[in-house]
C-alpha cells in the first residue's frame, strides 16, 4: 500500500436506517453506505459541529428514516459483545478486549446519561439484524471502500409519529487488513470513534475531535482517543448530563466489582448513579482504616452510620448489584 493511500484511511459511517412507521405496516429499509472525500488538509471551520448518526449525512441512497430527531439508546445502558471469530492472529485477544473496554470506559465517563458495557464474547458469529450489538471483524470492508478502517451499522425505530428514534441495534466492524498495518494508537482511536457512532454520534468537522472522520496513521496525534469538549457535549445533548459516580465497569446484576469515584459523592449519590447505569445497588463499601465501612441500601440509618458522608474524588469503592 502506498503512503498516499494510507494517509487517506477513513473511518467510515455506514447506516442502515430501519424506520418502523407504526401505522404503515412493513417498514422501509435502506442501506446507506458512506462515500467520504479524502481529507488531506486541515480545514478552517468556524463553528464546530458534530452531527448525529441518524442524520445519514454520508448517504448515497435515499434518506428514508434519516434526519432529526437524532436516534439514541433508551435505558441508560447499552451493551456490546465481542464476536468470537475473525480477529487477526497478530493481535492478542487480551489486547483487543482491553481496547474495547477502554473505549467503553471512555464514553461512559463523559457525564452523559449513558453507560457502555461489554458483556464478553457473543454466543456466535456477528450478524447484523439479530438485535445484538456486536464488535466484529471483516476482510471485506476494503473491497467496498479501500479507505475504510472500520464501519458501524445501526438501525432504529421511529415512534410517536417521528418524535422519537430509538436504536435497536448497532454493530461495529473492523477491517482485518488495516488492524495490524496502522499503529496501535490508531486502532484504539478507530474503536473509540466507531463506538461513538454506535452511541448516536455522527461526524465532526474538526480534526481534533474524536468524531472527525479521518486520521493519518503517520501522525499519531491524529489518532484521538480522548473526547473533546464538543464530543462530550454532543453525547450529553443526546442523553442529558449525569454526573458519573463510577469509573470502571459497572458490575452486572448479581455481581460485584471495584469502582472509583470520578468526583466527590455521597453513598446515596452512588446508589442513584449506579441505578441509572442499570445496577440496582445492594451494598457499597469503602475501606477505612483497614476495615470495610458499608452502605447497605434500605438498612436503617444507624447501620450506614459508619459510611463516610462524602467519598472524595478518586476513592475506590466496592459495589454489589442486585438481581
Ligand atoms: Zn466515522
């Protein structure tokens, strides 16, 4: 592959809009694939702008189901599994999992009302249309678009006469060919960017944004893994603001885990925040002087008296989620 081609590697947005119009029987379905002009210069863009996934701004066919309002997930948590086949042999399984977990954690701590969870391996191969959100691999991405390092496809349901759009599925597919050719930092950036699409974000016009549509593998600074303030605000515009209560993977129902406060929080703040992330907290605990101080949800106040009134920022704490 020549240098100019590499420099034009693009993160592509592919959209399948499934508009379920409630009063019209079978929904129209369109496949909207991306055609993105190569980005070779830094553009001077006055107002910074990040679109939404459901804008279908890169559409090459039709616009059924595209346009406002932006599609978003409901419920506060979206879960992805890792498709078990297709990973390039040169990329260690543990490294790949760590990159996905890192991207999930990054988007989960933008103080927006959405948490990204990774459930582990999917039960079988990646299939778009199975209502499961999958992260997988493809040999074929470069056949349809030689610049494409990854693609995200999503579909959504339109309800309330078009007043709401809710995602029903989003799949991330990474190019087997490029995964090992680009620097690891850029592969991390690709996964962060695609996960941003899967949460409902479109492309940014500004190169330093995570949602900018292209990167240059020869310029590591273009491989962004930290959301800009604009990326963060775009996510918050979809899901509202929520002061996060925890860094780390929120434990699934029936499990426990160790988390970290991103900001000062009380026991009840943590319980409420875990609730919005899908964890019905039963017990939270913190080590004080070598002993566990517990906050037991629903217990009389004196049982919780040993728990600190406020946990400072960056305090590790234990949480158990009920079933
Ligand atoms: Zn993109």
